């Protein structure tokens, strides 16, 4: 299995929890899995990792890798790296991100890298999440949701991956809000994009590793993911 970049159709589609769930399943299967969130933003936590997302990922994968590798750059405002750069005068360090990814890749057999926002979230002017995935040379998994409008967003995300020649491993539907019936949405997305839907994850109340492992094993086509 190759490393994966977990991207989304938008922000707040549940990329962190999908990445965490995949990390738990792989770790339970005996895979040495590492996690990474190249760029994170928002209010810093008072204890532990600055980013809550990074803490969730590290706990799920049961890794103790240093924060500066797992999350090379944290912006203390809720914004894209590009906007944070303009507001804070802190330039996104792409070379540091790529170097950290290489170091983590040597420590683990498989890396799960969580993106930020949607596929076209700007990092620098004319450099987007798509460019970062391209430089990492790994396939992506697209996380989408089930509310109305998701077909449009998913098709656009797939089209941008195709434009940048990024291999797509599959789509995961995060079914935490009302909208399409999962069966209908799965059929439509596969028909319209030609990309397999790996499964659908229901709203999760219990975020313990044992709960995530059970839910993801039941709802995700792991054979297709690991192929």
C-alpha cells in the first residue's frame, strides 16, 4: 500500500476523523502507519499539540513523532496558508513540509497526510493543495459529505485532481448531515466521476480507537483501499 493524501471537497467535511479512522484500522492490522498534517490553523491548544487535529491523528495512529514533523507549520488564525501569510507575514514553508514528509516516510511504512480545506486551498499564489499532493507523489482519497450540493463539489474536486494528474484512490462519504440517501449518492458519484466510492461513515459519537476500528472495518472497502 502506498501512502495517501486525504483531501476534501471543502473545509469541515470531516477529513480529520476520516484520517484518524483509517489510521486506527491500519494500525490494528499491524501496519506501521504515520500521520501528518502539513499545515494547520486556528486557536492553539493550551496543552499538547498546538492543533487539536494533529493531536487526534497522533492519538489514533499511536505515534510519538515530534510535532514539528507531524505539523511543520501552524497558523494561529482560522485561515488558509495564503491568507495567514498575508495577515501574519509568515510565509508557508513548503520545503520544510516536503522534508518532514520524507523524514516521516522513512520512519513508517505508510503515511496518511491530511490536507487543509478543499483541494484548491491556496498555500502560495499559484500554489495550492493540488501542487503539494503532486510534489509528494502520492494518491489521494477524497472526503465528501451527503448534503445537497455535494455532487457539484465532488465533481469539481475530481476534475482538479485529473487536471493535476493526481491519482484518486477513491471517495469516502462522511454521512453526518442530512441530504442524499447514501445509496443514491454512491451510484451518482461513481457514474459521474468514474471514481469508486470506498464507503460511507455514519455520524460517530464514540471517538475511541476501538469504536473507530469497528465502524471503519464495517463501512469501508479496505480491500479496494489497500489494493
